[in-house]
C-alpha cells in the first residue's frame, strides 16, 4: 500500500468565564451570546489527534480513546466537509503547497485524551479543535479555522487559541462572523493559576446539547441574560483580563457561573448541574475571600459538578490545603494533587474557624493543578503518531 | 386587678405559588412584585393568639410559644402602632361600639403554633396575621387590615384571607395600595390537596429578610423577573385558579418556584435553599408526571428545603406511596403522615421503574396532608384563651 500522509497535533481544553448556553441555529452551532474562556495548559489537559490520508484507504474512519466510532456523526461530517471544501477552494485558487491529490483520499483519524473522561471536563472542545487543526494541516488549509471547529462543538472554537479567547457570537445567518478571537496571549498573566476540583459525581448529568435546547425553549431569564446581561459582561471581562485585575476577573467569573446555573434552574423541567459538593465549594470560596477581606479565589462550573478554581500563584498552597481540610481525601498520599507541583502550607485556626464548614470526606476525588496555556500545536516527533504506517491505530493506544 | 378584655383568634399559614422576593421599601415592607398564595387549612397548620388589655397592665408584653419575647421589635411595634392609630381614628370619627377606654391600656399577647418551628414553615406569616387580627378585635377596628399585617411580615398580608389570595404590589410610596385581596374562596376548588414534605434539613438556611435584600442589590435576573415576568404570570395564575385548570396552575407554580430559586442563585454571593433532597423531589415530580403524560402533581419551595406539593384528591394516595417508596421513612409506623387521612395505594412496577431514582432513606421526615382553608377566625370557646384572667400565660401553654 501507499505510505500515508500523517500529521499529529494536540489541542487544549478551555474553561469559559463568560458562559455559552443556548444556540440560535442548531445546525451551524451559532450561539445566542458571546462567551470568553481561558485556555488550560496542555501539559495537564490535552487531546492528541493523528490524521492520515492515503490513496489506499477505503473509507473515512475514526478511533476515539482506542475505540472505533461512527464517522457518520453529523458534527464530524460537518468538520470533514468544511475542511475539504476549503482545501478544494485553495487548490482551485492555485495557492496550496501541499500535494493536492490527497484531497480525493479517505482519511483515518485517531484521537486520545491525557485525562480521564470521568473527570467530567468538556473533552469535546479539545477533541474537535484538535480534529480541525489536524485535518487543516494534512489537507494544507490555513487561516481562520475556528468557524469550522465551532460546527463540531460550539466551545471547540475557543480551543483554537491559547491564552484568553472570546467567541464573538456574530450577526450573520450563515455564521461566517461567529468565530473565536484571541484576547490576550498565554504569556499575558503568568501568575494566574487554575485548579480543577474533580467532584465524586453520583450520576451523569443531562447533556449540554439537549440541556441548552430546553433552556432556550423555556427559560425567560436565559433570553434576558443573552440579550441584556452578557454584552456588558463581555466588555467588563475583557477589560479585567487586559488589566490583570484579579478581583474584577474573579467576581465576574463567579457571577457569570452562578447566572448560567440560575438559567438552568429556570429551565422547565429544571436542570441541576451543581450538587451538594459544588454548593460546599461555593460557600468555601466565599468564606475564604471574606476571611481575607479580598477576592483571592474564584470558582466556575460548567455543565457538571466539578469546580474550576482561579487564583494567583501565591495563594495556591494555602487554598489547596483548605480544600484538603474541608474535603479530606480517601488517602493522604500524593495522588490528591495532579499536575503542577503545589507546596505545602499550614492553615491557621482562625482561617479554619472563619470558614466553619462541616468537612465532607471524599467529596472531591482529586485536584488538577494547571495554568493558562497555548493553543493547538503540531507534534514534530514522528514516534508520537497514533496511527501506524498501515493507517491503523498503533497497539499502544 | 381589673378583669382584662380578652380575645383569642387563629390564623392560617399560606404558601405562595407566585413568589414574593424583594422589597422596594424595607420599612413599609413594599414588594417589587405582586404575589399569589393558597391559604392552608388551620386544622393542620395554624397560629393561635390571645390578646388581653387591662387598665392594670404596666407594659405591652408578648409570649411566643411559651417564652416571653422582646416587644420592642420594630415590626411588632409597627403593627401595634398602626392598630392603635386606626382605633383612635375610629373613636374620633365616633364609630366604635367597643369600649374605647381600652385604647389607653397596655396589651398582653400570647401566641402558639400547632406545628413545630422545625417544620421550616414560614410561621411569621400566620403569626403576624393572627396578631393583627386579634389586636383589631380587641381594639374594635374593622375593615382593611392586610396592610397592617404586611408591615409585620410581608407575606402575612396574604394570611388575612382564606382560599386563593393575591398581594397586589401597589404603586404608592406610602404603601396604602399594597394590600391582599381574595381571588377565590376556600370552597372554590374542593379537590385540591396539599402535602408538605418536611425535609430533614442539615442546617438553617439564610433568613429571607437579609436574603432578599442581597438579591435586590445584586441579581439582575431578579429585577427582570419582577418587572417583566411576574405581571404576566399573575394574570395567568388568577385565570388558572378561576378555571380550576390543574395542569396550568401546576406548571406555573413549578416554573415560578424554580425562577425564584434561580434568582437566589443569581444573587452574589449566591443563596441556596434547595438541597439534594429538594432536587430529588423535583426530579420525582417531573418523572411522575411524565409517566402519566399529564401534570398531576406540582411542587413549590420557599426559603428552605421543604417541598409543598399540590395535587388533586384522587392522586394523593398513589403519590404519597411514591414518596414513601423513594424516601423510605425511619419506621414504617403511621407517623410518616400527619393531618388529613391518606388511603393506602399500591405502586405498579412500571411506575417505579419509570421514576427510576435511587431511594434516599430518611430524606423526608414526615408529610403533612392538608387542603385549602379559611382565613383568620375568632375563637368563641373561652377555655381556649392562652392568657388567664391575671393576664399571664396559662400554665398549660
């Protein structure tokens, strides 16, 4: 068989601080409001995707986390179709340097995450960003790609950039102006740290696609939020990020998370993503900040019970110790903290009393310690390809 | 000493189906939106208050549930002042039949509830309604009294009437037009039944007075709700009650409860009144209704975790059995159900599977089974007075 053309790329997870909830167009995935996110560092959380094309391949195929999945999924098909359309356009314009014969070839895709799906992190954003970035490389497409990633999974468009990223909702019916834009580079705010508190979830919550459909149909507060609250918050948030104003960034992040969950509760039937551990984390953060008389820590929650915490480097050791104290882990081994190293810290009795919550043993499984990171990258090391020269997943996957 | 002039009255608890949350005037207790409630039957839930006046009394005094309390509380003082003002006005207009000399007398007040405070039911509404009704009787005041009860506790104005009651928010700065009005008599909808599911609460939630202050100051969704959502819902709810349209009444009741709790979550810092048992009850009700393809049961929650359930008489036995199945009580004795008798019912396997929740043992302490009831009444039986002829609480209190 012909030697396949192979590319491997990685892409990051992002966490929204101004939330996306609700589509105005289901097929094109156009949102009812703009949103803003922080790209998490790929050393802790990333998707790796290998894409191969070959004249010898019979069909488009995809393997996710070691298991072959259905390539006919409409959102996968949207991304494949759009990338091929751009590649064809580019070839017809005479601009491509890449061997354009591969345009007629079938593609094999293999993708893995370096974090468990059970962590409840939105892996579809990193997954579709990585898919689109890899396909673009293999088919020789350049330029604006976030609009294609968006058609895979809305929030995936924000994973196409590092640092601080806004997804501008756009106005056009065809969605051409609904794209992600970098607000600041990943190097902009080096002191910012992120802790993912992985809650021991009891049951799988309702999916975000159907959840947001029901919200758009039934919540009058969601419409008000999208039309009248978010536009002002986007301006405020961009300014807070540009100024590196942690209290402003933190308070708006918490308010927007709460408002998103409020619109879920205003949905009929109501949707609950926060559980009692989430409520405890929220209370803990507010009491921690109140103890110091300043906003040192912020929480945000997506469509699940896991808290994502923002704080500054200098407060990480103490806050982690606070979490460990009020959510005593199963063992006292080092496995409670994954990712970036966290120094030990002592807690004062005053602080513990000031927080004054009843400890919840095993409420949090573990913490992923990370920071702001870069956007998708090409992996140059050929040994990292997930597909072999036969176009099939390597045995190690 | 002179024989005191004694009156004993009772007043009901009410449960709002269009919620009151937020004041536009803290002192006069004027709300930011109208609300609508159902008066619960006093056989199950009532406050009894005895008021005595005598030339011999040295001071105004009050005993609540057997314990003397501070009469100088501003809201108690508001009610006392307003009733005495009306009595004086009436005397000066020459209209009173009651011995007006008692106007200069001090008053002793003694009040008890026939339900535990731990039930988490808003006892202040029944309490202030009963206080104002009793004081009006002893001082010979008649006519509109809900505006005075409102100044004791906002929702108390709705406990001044039986059946279905709206609190019209009013427009005037002096609050004269912010009063309760009966929408329908207690005999209007005899099939309607009410079940109070008393949750085993872990801790006391934040009080409603300070909670609603913070919400008014910080929640942009609350303002939108008050200005743009509630006015339409009041019209819809009054029509649903008048038509006795259970599905319309039930759905609007659930939506409005959820929206109230959504605005609590949109408050900063957020307020949580619903706990995991409340979430379970909400899910249970929606799955029960879905199983039958019609809205047979509704929930509503005030500023605490207890669910108040509305349903029609014919569905009570089965729904109670559903609650007993998914919240198995500590013992299987008869104490799980208080109030109106509930017949036994069997549950089909299909129904249990269709609801499909994990049972939560002891999540609900007990159920109070009740119905729509009348407004405040005078107790003619003199042996029921809570104050003796010496003006002090009887030993049995």
